């Protein structure tokens, strides 16, 4: 998305696109300070969005893997507790629904933040 937006912006606005990095009515001395700061900010916005999305999805997958491992180890006990493995599996089903809801919310937030940035 970031690369596509930049390509379209360069094709449409040419060098006027660089005005994103310099606020209006900025003196030259202040522009020397602001341009690198704005450029770094512009570059790191999509990186921060990607890291945020990755961390949220990875946390959900890790939680599901831990619960599955717990249910599997309870299943292998071969005694009275082996029947109790149904409880972690029910929790797993509930957490998968929660994971789906979080994924939908993350997709929405990612789209909104991409449009805002």
C-alpha cells in the first residue's frame, strides 16, 4: 500500500509531493531540521503499522498453540484426567472465535490508520 501510494503521488504531483516534508511558511534554517524528522516519520509509519499487526496476530496464534499443547498433554495422561481435556478444547473454540474477532478489528484498524497516514 505504501509503495503504491507513493508511486501514484509521484506520478500525479511530481516534485510538489515533497511539500509533505516541509510545512508552509517554514524558514530555511528550520526546514533543515524538519525535513529529516518528517522523512523519518513518513518512512516509519508503515513499519510501525506492520509491527503492530504482526505482534497482535502473533500473540493470538501463540495463545492458541499453548492451549492446544495443554489439551494434547492432558489427552496423553491416560487416567481420569484424560477426560478433562474437553475443557481446554472448549476454551480453544472460544479463543478461536475471539481470534477471528481480533483479526477483523485489526484489519479495520490497519485500513483506517493506512488511510490516515
